[in-house]
């Protein structure tokens, strides 16, 4: 295993060994405190542009599931067709794996997908640095090579355009009871699976596609990578759709941010984001708390919500916005991931709420 160094923008350096594909890489360094879920997280398009640190120390011990495709065209066990994270950073990579559903090791998968993986990193120390300073740009360099990797930028880059579908894709065509337009900002497969399970037809459109001429019963806005302020074209289309006050609208993660923007609210960047399986959110107006799966770096500013809107969920750790709803119209969204994959499924009922409205 070749020696590598992770270098953060503040000059901090962490030594480790390469176990994935051997190439230097740069991106935004973020941390995820979930204990499992690396196949899902790595293939979640929302991680595009990011070097993913896992704080759970043992990684790789359950291997990687097969990349099989179901009749509907979706991968059975992954969240998209490829790894979207730029790299994975772990403390203790397990070369040996064992799981009923594993077909290969994490190292072999990373090599095939040309994604670097580094081990032997003190991920607790790294996470402390990121928590104190906030997320930072960083790079992984090979100690036996000159460091001439170009600087990467994250803020202001439209990553959604890189991961969204390029053409309209239909699921359950002519079969579902209701039709949903899904704005694909980098949609996770389990969102589509959760909708298909509820007997809807899906028209999946590119993030900036003007769907307003289509015939449909509800609008869904997906998760996606990067800075929501780069997605104004989507916001304009959502605003147009809102001229129909009866049209049900549901958004998840980036979808919460874009719906909020369409409603006039502002977005800000969190210091180090929420990436884990155990984020507690309270449903506003109730004593109900749900444990949620999250992966986001930006948040909706509650103080900028228009008079017709209210927060739907609040994060119980830091008080930040975790969803909004319109006071009269059937429009709501969640900043967390009700589709889980990976993580707790406690809030999957939000899909039922949406489908009931159609
Ligand atoms: N998972 C997501 O949709 C993330 C949304 C956005 N890219 C953020 O980081 O906040």
C-alpha cells in the first residue's frame, strides 16, 4: 500500500495508506458519522465533489453488494449507477469481508470505479478539525509523487447539472394510478423505489427541464449535490408550477432547499453539515421526534420563510430547518432523507402523505 497524505486547506496533514484507486484527488472534505451504509453513501449523487470521511472506524468488513439492475432500470442495492463521492477516507480498512450479499471487496470496487480510498487516517482527529474550522477543501496526494494536483472548487459549482439525467425517463408508464413529475437534481434510487411502491407513474426530468407543459398530478423535487444557489432554472420552473395552488409538491433535501427558494427563502451554508443516520428532528407543533438519515451541507434560513410558509421539522441538535410546509397549499418538504438508504426508515410515511394528496 502506497503512503498518502490528506492535506486540508488550513495546512493540516494526515498520513495514511492508499487502498483504492491510485490517483491524487481534491474536493470538499466532509464527515459522516453513520456506522454502516458505505455502498449507498458512495453512490448517492449528493456526494459529488466531496471526499467522504467515515468516523466509524472499521470500514469494508461487509464488502460490496452486486450491481444488479431491476426490471424498472434501477440498481437493486445501490443509489445510482456509479460512485459519486470523489474519495473515501477511513481509519481502519478491513481487507477481509463477509456478508450474505457481498460479491467483492470495497477496495476492488473503488479500483474498478477509479475512486481513491485511504486508510490509517485518524478520522476522529480529522473530524475534530472539521468541526472546529468547518468543512474545508482538501486533497489526497501520493507521497512518492510530486504534488501538482490542480485546486478544486466546490462553492458555486453547479454539480446538479453534472449528475442529473440528460433526458426524460419514464417509470411505470401508463400503469400507475397517478403521475408524478420528478425533478432530478441527482435523485437517489430509493426515492424512485419509494414512489413506485406506492403505485405512481414517474416522469423523471432533467433538473432544468420545463415540465410545466406536461400533464401530471404532483411534483417531486429530489436531493442533489452542491450549492442550491446554482439551481435557479429549477427554482423558476417550480415557481411556475406553484401558479396551480392545488398541485401537490414534495421535496427532499436539495428539494427542500429549492422549494424554499421558490417560496422566497434564503439558504446558508452550515459549518460542517449533517451527515449521519441519527439526526433528531421535531415535527413542529407536535411532541414527535424522528431519528433521520441526513446528508447536507446547506440549510434553509427559517427567518426568511415567507408569511405563507412555516417550518415543518426542526433539527433538535442545532435548531436548523429540517423541512417546510405551506400554510394553505399542499406543498411540503424535508431536509432529511425519508427514503433512508442507508439509515432509519421512520419517516417513510411522508411518501404516503404525498401520494394521498395526489
Ligand atoms: N442530499 C442533498 O440533497 C444535499 C443538498 C445540498 N447539496 C446540501 O448539501 O445541502
